[in-house]
C-alpha cells in the first residue's frame, strides 16, 4: 500500500513491526513484548496523525490510489450487477459505468465514475473524467429506471468532466446542463454518495439527488484546490491554502446544506478497510432508500427541487448607523 508524505512515520513503525513479527516467526524468538509495545505506540501515533488532518491532507486521502472506487463498492455491497453500455448517440464511456443490480434484494439502477488502478487503465477510463456520452448514458439509464420504478444509487468520484477538445465538440456543457434539468424531474428516489473526489460540473452532472452523502475524507467542490490556487494566487503550489479557504470537506458541506450526511471512514481512510466502509455505506443507503420509497412522487420532486434551489442563499445586513 502506497503511503502519503504525512504517513511516513506511521509507515516506518509498521515496517518495523512486520520485520519483528517475521523474525519472531522464523527464528522462534520471543519478541512479543517488544512487538506489543510498538503496536501500542503505533496506535497512539495513528490517532495523533489522523486526528489532526488538514483539509489538504484529507484531499490527498480522497485521491489515494488504493481507495475503493465505484466498481469496488458494487462488488462489495450489490449483487447481480449487469453493466449497460452506450448513449445511443455516439459511443460508450468507460469513465462512467452504469447498470442494474440488487441491494438486499431491492432492484436498483447503479452508476458512478470509475478511475483506473494503473496508467493503462487510467488512460482507458480517462482518469475518471466523463465525456458527454457518459453523461448521456447516465441520463438514458435514469429514464430507464424511472420507467420501471427502480431507485437510483450513484457513486461520485471525479476530478471533473473531461476537458479535451473532442468532449467540447460533442457538447460537454450541454450534456451536463441537460442532466441537471432532467434529474430534477426523475420520479424515483435518487441517492448519491461522494466516495472520493467531487469535482465541479463533472460531479454535479450525476449529483442532483434526493440525498447526497459524503465519505469523511471525500470532498465536493466547484473547483479543485490547484485550480483555485492558480486563479487566486497564480501559483498552484498554494493548493493547501485554497483547500482550507474553499471549505469543501464534509463538515462544512453539511453546514451549508449541500450534503446530508457524513459517513465516517476507518482510521487512515477508506482504503485501510474497504470491507468495513462498504458495509457502512450499504447500511446508510438502505436506511435512506426505505424512507424515500414511502414519499409520494410529487412530494419527492418538490423536495429535490427546493433542496437545490436554496443552495447559496444568503442575507445581507446593513451596518448600524450608530
């Protein structure tokens, strides 16, 4: 497992413990007391490091290459997944996958951004950045779900929509805008979970949901910290400052009414225990699905519309004349 810069002291201690365990097993030496002391020290160090993470460090965890992606969550919490392809206009987009599945016997339409594990797969999946055909495929299958009364479960994890010339030529902005309009009118429950990066319109293009959940170290933002720093300070090196100023982590997003609930991650991030985080995600999805399926369609649509209309509302107060 790769380690981030601020995790290096933890990594050194973990390596030392593994080395002692290996020696203890091979040489049949009694090093258990020393190993126990180091494990206690490791536990304290983890709580210290992970208990005081900056927004930028949490973003690094959100981007970790070992973090569970959409297909991992589908494998861990859904059954009978059948992937569906194509937008019926241009092609299929491997950066945004979708299909039919069941969760605890409940039939659902599931979709989400998918990154790659290595350079070859990342190139094939456009680093999780969807093209217009990806958003049109998503919308086609949301209408399919509406027709057959299937709830929709969405996993968001993208730096943003694909910025290439071809994507722009095929109507990237129009595809995302159409999704925003159409998703507001889909007459089935929609749950979106931000599992890693929630970048700009690329995330919002499949993010107009009745409930938006976010993992503890995931972020949801109109722009990346690097992009913000390049605009404000003409220097992307100041991305950590931008990450703090943007207030794009779960606690702030709940306060602003942009997301509804934060899903805690295992100590060190979701990649430390994918099975545990998947179990928690499944439990929370089922909880919200059960509640939303009891709400009439008209009330569900009104609530979804109002949810997004009130984002960004603020009041200006005049300074006192005294």
